[in-house]
C-alpha cells in the first residue's frame, strides 16, 4: 500500500479535468448506473410480493413510490460514501480518475454530508413501508460502506464476495416493503443476485487489472492471476444453474428463459479457457452479465402478468 500512500495528494492537471455540469457531477457521485440497475431489482421484488400476496398494484402505488425512492436514495447514499472513502485512490484508476471527489469539484466534507442526507432520506421513505424494509436497507448500507469499502476492499481478495451481499439486498427491500415475512422467492432473488455479482465484478476486475494493481486493491486477478480468476468465474456461473428450478412457481416460461441464459453464460465462460485474449473474453463476460440481469428481472415481472 506504500505506492498508494505516496500518491495520495496527486490531482489531475486542470486541463485534464472534463467540463461537467453540477447534475453530471452529482450523478457520478451517486453512481447513477448502479442506482438504476438496482432500482429494477427492487421493483421486481415489490412486484412479485404483490403477486404472491394477491394484492392489487393500484391499491399500493403509494407504497411503490416510497419503496423506489427509499431504495434508490439508500443505494445512492451508500455509493456516495464509497466515493468519499475511496477519494485517496480513485485518481489512480482510469475509470474513476474524473470523479468529482478526485478533481476537487466537491470537498470531502460536502460528500460525506451529502451521503449522510441521502441515507437518512432513504431510510425515512422505507420506514413508511415496513420496518423490515428499512432494516434490510441498513444491512445493505453497513455491508457496502463498512465491511466492503472500509475493510475488505483494500485487504482481501474476498472483497468481491463481501460486496456482493449489499448488491443482493434490493429485491429483499422491495419485497419487504409489501410483506415483511419474506417469501422463499424473495430469498432466491437475493441468492441469484449475490451469485451473479461475483462473476460480473471478477470479469470487470480482469479488464481493469492494471488499474487495480496500481491502486493497491487486492482483486483476485491482481493477486492470483487470470487463470485462477477464470476458474472462479466459471464456478460461480455454474452455481446459477439450479436456481431457476427452485423458482418454478414463476412458471415454466421463466424457468426456460433463466436456464437458457445460464447455459449461454456458462458456455461463454468455458470457451474462455480456449481464448488467447483474456481481456477480450472478460469484456464479453461482463457485457453478457449486464444483459443477463436485465433480461432475467424483466422476465420475472412479465411472466406473472399473464
């Protein structure tokens, strides 16, 4: 970590700082891409909870608004706190070097206060639904900010596994907002999200391996190399194979869609052992994982409508 310490106060040259609006800077601070993707999974949890409890969407639209606002604000607040914590190393990575916490557009005190306000608002909205939803939101925040950002990210290769817990709670938040007695399907969505994130982020870590190495972050490909990482990715993808069959109550169409997606991802993963360009393969795996998640959760919403 000495390399990181010696470069803590480096800042990009003024001419290198991109011209961005206040809105763009705030969105970068909150990592709106993550907020949007996790809002989809939170809504899916909410939608399926209505379905399995025989409730009407029109009677619970207000609770849906509280749920989506609450979960989005909690995720945005947690991401803001992550940016606050990582502002000493983000300048070392290409994909994070232009964050407003690095360029100096936002002071650390503002970022911390802004993150705290977002979290407070998020918990308030979730408390308007159920106490369980707010509690699950707290677990996700604590895991991401404390267990991941402050502890494991800079110390252990298991950081990806720990961080995946926080990314898997949005469907539980959505479900708990309707039904605090979490259904088996809710836990299966959590498990699916937890497993999905590990190969997703390991593929990204392979693509950005030199940046993580420069920043002193012990990601799996940095510490153990590409071959070990590829094996881990394939193993985790294979763990997804049985999950659709435990979610058979969503119907045969969903089971078929999810199984085909799993087989396709596993086939691409296995093919990676024959490819010479590991970076190209990691990009393909990463892109597939994004499409996988979107298709899978949209299909969960659609199949229960008919």
